[in-house]
């Protein structure tokens, strides 16, 4: 059974629907990438999976449980974590304080373990733990945002454009870490502009356009499909 199943979800802002019946799934051992043009509804889909937006119809199942109506903090408790596209750290707080915020629902021991894991994974965070997040480079900030999400020990991690604004070298480092999180058994759903890089580490992919499923298949198939390449992967 899939870890996450989104079935025919209709969702949006106020009375305006942005998603018009979107369906996706993520298996326990998968990395899945979502691509699609600006405004397709990709970030809206993540906000809906996370509970910031409640679907007006359709269903969201997590580990076979219906979580459609749950609030974000309840989704976190179930094991879903989310790194937003924008504003994903607290700029005026230090790195350590940001990590503590990420673990707000955990006890002291889990907090200490989480901080240790974050520092082992990204040593630069340990070196700069008393610096404010606003002083970090784009890549370091992305590492902090991912570490904050991991503080809750999720089974599923949602990453909205993890390589946006990063140099190729730093982006590669971030994607290497995504792969090692996957090897630790975390299911991963990525929205990416850098479709080539993300699909190359993914099992499957979805193309969303105009708030609807446009195409889905194995990552290899998407990367080698002439029409998709022309329309969505820049030729
Ligand atoms: N807070 C909001 N209130 C109202 N409409 C919004 C809001 N956020 C996004 N929208 C609209 O919803 C639609 C989908 O936006 P969304 O951010 O989900 O697209 P996206 O696929 O993530 O695009 P991008 O690739 O630019 O990040 C757009 O038309 C956008 O203007
Ligand atoms: Mg977006």
C-alpha cells in the first residue's frame, strides 16, 4: 500500500479552485518528482497535502489512514514533514533556535538526537549554530530548512524546489543528501524546476499543468519522452 495517496483532490484559495482533481501517490521506498510550469498548482498541492489548505473534495490517505481533514500539526505528528518553497527558516533566530523550532513537538531527548543528526549531516550548521539564519548562504539555509523538517523524524518528506537559487555544486550536495535520506527509509516527494537532476534520482514523476495531472510515469520515461522534454524540460 502507498505511503501517501492523493485522490482526485480539488483545492485552492477561498472560492478559487487551483487544483481540479489531482491524484498522486508515493510508495514507502520511493523518490517521486513533480514538475510543471509556473502556476500549475505544485506548491498548492503541497500546502493541501500538509493541511494548510483543506480540499473541497477528494481524499488524502497517509499510511492508509484518511488524513484529508487534519491540520498541519496533526499531519506532522502522523509523520509528514514539509520544507516550503519560500520563508522556510526564521531569519532572526540562530541556527540552533531554528532547529529547536523544528522540534517543537518533541521531548528533550528527541531534540538532542535531532540536533546531533542535523550537525552530523551538515557540519556547517554545527560550526555556525549561534549565527542568525539570515547570515547563511542560500545553500546553508536550504540545509537548515531540511534539517528543521527532519527534527520531527518524518516517514515522508515534501521538498518544494530544494535547489532553487543554489549554485550547481551546492545543488548537487543537497541532492546527495536527499538520496541518503531516501536510503534511510524516508519517502520523498520533490517539486523541482531542475527536472533533469531531480528525475535522475527519482523512481517516478508527475507532470502537473493547469491544476491537473498531465502525465505520469517512470522517471526514465519522462526524461526520454520527446513531447514532455520539449514542453517541460527545456528541449
Ligand atoms: N496565497 C494565495 N492566494 C491566492 N492565490 C494563490 C495563492 N498562492 C498561489 N495562488 C495561485 O494559485 C495558482 C497556483 O500557484 P502555485 O504556487 O501552487 O503554483 P506552482 O506550480 O507552485 O508555481 P511555481 O512554479 O511558480 O512555484 C497560481 O495561479 C497562483 O497565483
Ligand atoms: Mg511553487
